[in-house]
C-alpha cells in the first residue's frame, strides 16, 4: 500500500491499482492506503483515507465496498480511519483516532464506539482471534458478545491519569503495554496475570516513545529508546539489565542510540546503531562485539548508520540511513556496498533509508526504502 495506490508483485511484474472514476464499484475508494490485512479466505481488506475495499482472492478483482449499494452507507464516513482488523466470524474492526467502528458483514450493519474520557485510541491488535483495544487510559477486549469490555489491570494510579498508555504489542501470547513515563505492563489473557516493570531509565519524555525499539527473543524482552542505551528484561525472572555506551570499554555497546534489534537464524542478536555501526551479543563472555567504520581500514564496515538487517544464509544484509545496502559475507568476512545510483556509478536510485529487507519464496531479496522505491536483487544474478 502506498500514497499513490496499491501495488501487487507476482514475482516478475508489478501491477498497480489506482482509483478509476469510470468504474467506481471495482476500484480503490482513494489513492492513499492506510492499512492492509488478509482474512482467513485470503482476501485482502484495504483501508484508504476515504473508504474500504476488498481484493477478492477468488474473483481476482477489487470490490469497492464504500460504493456498494448492498452495504448501504456502513463503509462510508469512517472517522480518521487508520487501522483495520478482520476476525474469523466476518466482523470488521476499524480504528480511528477517537472512534472504533465494528462492521458486521452478515447483518450488514455498523456500530460506532466512542471512548468518553479515555483519550485517543492508541492501538488495536488481534491475539488468538480476540481483538484488544488500547486507549490512553484503559485496555479493552472484545468479548463473546462482540462488544468492547474493559479489562481491570489493577495498576493503581496509572489508570487514574498519572501515566498514559502509549503502545500495545503482541509477544508470545501476551500483551505488552508501554506506559508513558511509567514502564511496561505484561498482560497474559489466558491466566489474567499482570506484571509491571519500571526500568532504571524512566522519566523519559513522551515524545521518546515514538522511537522505541522492542524485540522479544526467547524469554527476554529487549528494548531501547532514543539515545537511552539497551535494556533486557527477563520475562520469567522479572529482572532486568541495562547496558550503556562506555568509550573506555571495548566490549560495551558503541552507542546509546539503537535503531534496530535483530535476531538471526542462529539465535544471535544484532544491534544496529546511529553513527556507531553494528554489534552482536557474545553470550559466552557476556559482552558485545562491535563492527564499525574505520577510515584507515578498507576492510572495516563501510558505514556506521545502520537501520535494518536480513540474515540470508551465508550473507548478512544491512540497510543504511543513506539508502546504501551492505552485504557481509560471513564465510569470507568481507563487505560489499551497493551505493545509491547516479549517472556514473553502478547502483540504484536513491529512495531514502532502507527500513526493511525481505526475501520471497524464490530466494529473491527486496529492499524497501522510506520514500519512493523498492530495490530488487534476483537470486539468479550475481550481486556483484
């Protein structure tokens, strides 16, 4: 989904879908795509800024529900809709900033929910086919009657306004709630157990939550904030350890500004940093092994601003903030850099930081940039 329509890649070609005023019933309602989700029948539900459509897997075409007379006006006038979820019983849940919409496809009706005195709707997630809604003040789940029901987390002053819920994530059949200025809450819906963790770096300004990096590895939660070091919380022992930059310790992390926490295929955890390259955790000696650019060493890491990782068997791929792609051959222990293209160099068009790297079932690699490009590397071709 893009800011200019929907793109589908079939392994060889891209097909682009944009609004077509000549065929309003089988087109996108609007060109800006806010969210896409797949249902259990492999249909794609597409939420745009001005309505909802579905890409029917069987018919292989788009159906504009916002222009479908069979559904009346239930898909119209959705309040600032930014997230869509679909349950197995044909219920569509759409999250706005202040309102939540439930659409029943079978009954062809819609129910709108307003969470008075709850602030904004922060997040909506699905865990084991149950919908959970996080507002600034409370956590809700959709009950057996398909109605939002508040969950009492018994967090004392947090629920009365001392802190605000900031984000909701799913990890290992549990919910992780980030609270502005007041730590994490771990909620297990099966056992209804609640655990609270306040790391030693708290007192973080609210805007720092926009840059939180979270990763669950085994029974540990790894997390970092903007320029606040690395913190590892043991989910079973309810203990935590913090790690900070120390220029006098060669085995400490090289930067407190961590951009990515990545687990490779061998269970090795890597950290990407802003300005200080990458490092991995040496579990045997309980220390960090760092790789960074040294201007006098051509064999060192080419760049220090790393945003994304992908582990591709013999190669570790890195995406940089400047749009460059780095390949590290684990066997030869050599780096190859692919720079953003220009008229006089082999490369690719600049599209901003490489924020995501994925591989398809054919073994081809895709590099997604922040702005306006996807870079493709065929398995059949020599990357050099």
